[in-house]
């Protein structure tokens, strides 16, 4: 399994021409602006300050590339769906995401962070469609699962699994605060980074 003790920030990109070299393997993380994406990245990598956690949803408007080791990367995609973000910013986000998913041959999988209290939304489904449309794998982390009772959490998980049935998309309950599901997410990430594109 990869270790993340030496993971380092490479660059932030506002356009496709600023992406790092398209070689090796990379896994992207995406989610709504308030879904806990940065917290999930930090929990899965065991690096408390790797991805910047902001109290203001929607602040990250760039694609951030992190190197795990040569030719192995994590990619933090800009959050989406926050109502106060101007329409022009949303349009730039959509164009940037389309460029990313259409051009990155090194992308092997998408970790989609979804607030368990909200379930899959329209933009979450768009992200899955973009990844699956390129033949990439995807895995849903139902974050903040500790905010739900056990029965409700199981209901949300089953509903998500049912919606993703037949697509190869995995789904799990996840809570960085309670350290729930971190090991499962780490296994998926390891399979993808180490060369098992089929592993979920």
C-alpha cells in the first residue's frame, strides 16, 4: 500500500495548459464545496494539512496536483455546487472539469465525496458520468456518516449502491471524525495507484 509521508504539492492549475505532465497514474478527488473533500483527502492520506480545509465553501477554484512518488499523483478538483459562487465561476469550473476529464490519460479513478445527509446530487452524477464516460473507475465516499443514525446511514448507503448498480461504481460510509471507512478508502486508492484499475 502506498505511504504518504513524502507526498508533496506540485502545482495548481486554472487551465489545461497548466496541468502537470500526463504520465503515470493519478486519482482525482471531487465533491460539493461543503461535502468534506479536503478533510477526506487528509484522512485517507494520514496528512492533516495536505489539502487545505476552509471554513468558507467554494474557495478552492483550481485543480491541485500532489505527487505521492514519481508518476503517482493525487488530484484535488475544485469544489462545486455552492450557491453563493457567481455564475461565471461555475461556468469556468465546468469548462475546467471537462478539459480535465477529456484529456487526462493518466487518470485511473475518481474518489467522489458526497455528504451522506444529502446523497447523490445532479452535479455529483455529472462527475460520475464524466469519469465513467472515459472508462475510468469511481468510488463514492458518503462523508459525515457520523451525523446520521445507524439505520439512516445504512439506508443512504443502500440507496447509493442501488443507484450505482451496474456501473462498477463502489460506495461506502465514511467519517473522518470517527475514522470510519478510512481503511476501505485507502485500499481502493492503493489498488488504483499501484496499477489495478479494476479494483474497487
